[in-house]
C-alpha cells in the first residue's frame, strides 16, 4: 500500500474511533453503561456505530479509487524519482 494511502486511512480511522469512543462515553454518562438502556437508545447507538464503520470504509474506497477530491495527496512531498538519470 502506498504511504500516502496508509496515512489517509490512519487519519480517518482515528477520527472515526474518537467519535465512537465519544458515543460510548456519552452512553455511560446518560444510560449508566455502554450496553443496555431503552430499545430506542440501543438502536440509535448501534446505527451510529455501524454508520461510522461504513463511513470509514467509504472514505477509504473513495481515496483508493481516487474518486472526487479524495485522490492521491502527496502531503508536499515531491516526486522521489531521480530527475537526472546520470546521477545515482
């Protein structure tokens, strides 16, 4: 996997992971635990967490296939090929 793709995946994963942890902490504060509570609360939480997983997959797929503005970012790194083939 190219380094640029891996960096993008890690950043997206960390963002989604922090949102997921925030959901669990909010549930702990208002419901008294990560599991349990009303059926509506459980449904909303599970849809939110599964939605975060799908968001992560979608972002990685868009970046991998260079769809939209999520193409190949070089992060300011220039082409690493030697511009002067006579020098090694």
